[in-house]
């Protein structure tokens, strides 16, 4: 993945794995999830920035995240 049109800085390809499992019945639902299950370190976006050591400034991707959601319908 190249960060600019000059292709002067790039990141190797990466894959994110997410899981979601849920149960539902009339009027409710319960879901558990894991995002970035293998805690892949990646930078999805970067911009040229002359003041930085690499010449770019970027945003780190989301780390491994897990949680539960509960929903009700009435």
C-alpha cells in the first residue's frame, strides 16, 4: 500500500480478522465480537510531513478489541 503518488513510502499488505457470534430470540439479541483478532499492527493512512523523522505522519490501526452488545426490541 503506497501512501502518496510518488510511491516513496509503502506498507506491506496486511489482513485483519474479525469474529462475531450472537444469539437472538423474540425481542432481544446478544452478540460477542473480536476485532483484529491477531492484533495486527498496521498504519491505514499516512501523510507527508517534513518535520518527522520518516517524512510522514500516520495513524495506527485499531488494536485487538473485544466486547459484547445487548439489544432489545419493544
